[in-house]
C-alpha cells in the first residue's frame, strides 16, 4: 500500500517532506551525490554514509522541535531542567550531595510539569470562562525569567511562627517588607517611606477584612456602614457580610449613603469598570480604605504618588501571582496597623513565610528590571510586557465589539504616566461590557448561551445589561473570546 511506504519527515527548516520511503530511496530532486572522501577510500559504502547522515539529520531536527516545544510548554519538560544555582539572596540548600541534588531536580521538574489551574485546554468550541480575574496572562512573562524569580527553601527554614518580633507586624518577613517599599520607590505609585507601616496579608482580601476590623468603632453600638460607589467590586458586599459581623455591615452605593459614620471603600482603577476614583463622602467621622490593586503601569498611567491612610495592594494583580496569596497594606497610623495585625493574628496566626519569600523574590525581579543604579537591571520588564499585552487586548476587544455591533465599552482615557514618562491609555484588567440589544436584559445570560462566562452587572450593584469580563486570561482563551464576541449579532 502506498500509505504504508510513504514517509514523512520534517526538514531542518521545518518543512514537511513526503517521499516513497525505503532504505535505498534516492533524493527526490533526482540529483546524484558525489562520491565522498569515505566512499572514494572504498572502506565505507556510499549508501551507509548517506543513511547515517539522514538519520543524524532527523534526530537533530527532532531534538530541535522538542526543544522548541519544551520552551513553549515548559510544564511538559522532560527530562528535568538543570537546577540553576541559587541566587545570592535566595535561601540555599545546605549540604547538597549529588544524589540529593538529582532528587531536588526531579521534584522541581515534576512540579513544573503539573499546571495547577485545573482549567482544561481551550478549543474554538469550548466554554470560555472570563468570570474571575485570574491573571494567567502574566505566565508568559514569568516563564522567561528563569532563575531571576526562583527561590529554594530548605526543610529547616521558615518553621517559626515569627518573622520580626520587634515590628508592629510581627509576621512580616523583613525582605518582603523591603521589596514592597523598593517597588513603590521604583514605580512611584504610592508613598511607602518610614511614615507607613507595611502589614502583610493572605491576599489583599484578608487585609480588606483586617481594615474593616481595625476601623470599626470598638464600642457596642450599631455596626458601622461599609459603602462604595457603584459599580463596586462584587467581593466588597460578599466579604463584608458573610460572617454577619456585629462590627460592620454592607450599606451599598456610597452616592446614596446618608450619615456621618461610615467606611468608604475606594477602588482605583475601579473593578469592574476601570474608572479612576476618589472618595465621594466627606465627614470628620468617616474613614476610607483605598484599594489600589490595579494602580500599576500595565493598567493605567501613574499620574501621582498615592498617599492615603490605608492603601491595599496585591501580587495577584501587580505581578500576576494570585496563587501565592500575598497582599500588603501601607498604613499610616500605628494603632490601625496594630489592629490590622491583630486581625490577621486571630484569623490565621500570621501569613505564610514561604509565600512572602517567594513574593519578595518576584517583586525584586520586577524592580531589578528597571533599576538603573544597582547594576542589576535586566531585560525582563514586567510593566512593559503587561502594558503591551493590555494595549493589544483592548484593541482586539474594541474591534470585536465594533464588528458585532451589539456591544459598547467605556471610552478610552489616557494621561501622562510618570513611570514610563509618556502618554498612556487606561487599559483596565476588566472590560465593563454593555449589551445594547433591546431584547437582551441579562447580558451574562445572553453570553452564557454562547459559552462565554462573565459576571453580571447585578453583582456589582449595577444594571444586568452590563457584564464584567476578565482581560487577564491566557492568549488562547482570550483569542477565542474576541472571535466569538465579534460574531454575535
Ligand atoms: C479590587 C480588588 N481588590 C482585591 C482583590 C483580591 O486580591 P487578592 O487576590 O490579593 O485577595 C481583587 C481581586 O480580584 C480585586 O479586584
């Protein structure tokens, strides 16, 4: 059968070649080889040399392809990648024997092989889930940084509950605190000098709760009202009320709040609509918490150094390490910082030191990319990568909405970014998408019918004609999403 004898091989330049197969097959262009030196010597027949050369070429080609595949799919790497020597500020393995080293190499390779998102690979007909702001868009960047963002933690380390017993936040790893301050000095998005205490949390979600606890009056009066301008981040009401605290209670849209005592949550740039926000309430007795999770150059121009009483940040959105579960608060008032620390102590007796060390390494890799003075500046620049991605994705989305004709998006705004020293657009981490079709009252339901999962506007205190769409998923899912959106009429 012809099919049985047909051979396919990939040439060194990546082309697929087919031929009739068989050991004695001649080159398809019909040219004859000149006798080689070996052939002329008479000791090795010419066909053997040709077969050897052909096998060698195919093996080399396969190796090249596998290498390429391993680079673009590092979690499938096998055999294990070589262990990079620990950078000077990482914890080092002590007393490594070669066998131990090999074991560690294997362990690390198998960890690298198992992506833990639980998300299946997407195909053009898959359900595309853009409900959560899972920041996997940044994986492509961190795959390239290698040892710059790696740490190794030996078994005996990070065992104690304590990190810095002399500090207000006694479970703050000093290196994490240093890298937080350094990154803010680099980006100049928030004041983080000695006038601020750094409080670390298991994600900024824990610090949001800690802030509510710390700012609530300690007397036995009514719970204090927690407000935020709608559309507000859907977790604010959910997290505020889920334990039915006697200290605080969700009271909805700040714009319709009447009263003097409140805690106003100000999210800027805002989740879900990307708007730049200021507090809307003004009262001596009122307090504010600024959630600046998205105040980073990939999402928005850095227009001023924020210097609010309590500012919340998270590696989930700044670097994309949501799974590390580390957030930090910059807190002006020492007593408030102490109460927030108390909350974390009562809630989880501190914060994973392993995670803090990893976060410190990741933050230092980001700062190093921009640090002109320390001699450690390298070519991996997170905010450049992030901004490029977000600009590209917003352009794709706007084109898809225009092609469809039934969706609208917030207008693009821009401003001077002091970090990049140029004019930059606002490229929010979420799209606040409105379905303009008269007969569609529930945009999330409409999109669900087309296998696109989003979060309904109703969860943000807004009209269900709106949905929030994550802009932070992987390229493949995002590409399928915009193509599908463009086709909806
Ligand atoms: C505005 C805002 N704050 C906080 C968080 C939660 O951050 P973390 O993952 O650090 O708990 C999110 C996550 O989506 C967010 O959008």
